[in-house]
């Protein structure tokens, strides 16, 4: 391995919390409440809506007294006309 091609310094500070695993969607409301949110924009595509995942997540958020606005009026790979 040639160490001369490695960067001298890597400083990575991720700002996004990722939580994944079986059943984790059931924690959506509680996780949003931890952030002290009041209004949530729920962005979901047509497939997520058809599978009723958006309804489930919206219900979980609303149980935590969060106001949810759902946005799904887009296509995959939207262009400037949408």
C-alpha cells in the first residue's frame, strides 16, 4: 500500500442521524418529539403512499401532537417543470 496517495487529514462531521432496522418506523413519532418539532414535512413518493407507510408515519407523528404536511406531488427524477 502506497501511503503517499492517502490524504493527510480527513475531518468528517456527519449531521444526519440514521436509524434503521426492523420495526424502527414505529419510533417515528417519538424520535420527532425528541427534536422538539412542531411542524413536519412528510415527503413520500407514490409507492410509499400505496403501501400505506405514509399513513402509518403520519399517524405516529400526529399522536405526538405534531402538525404534518404531506408532500407527494412529484415524480421520480423531477425536472424543472415540476
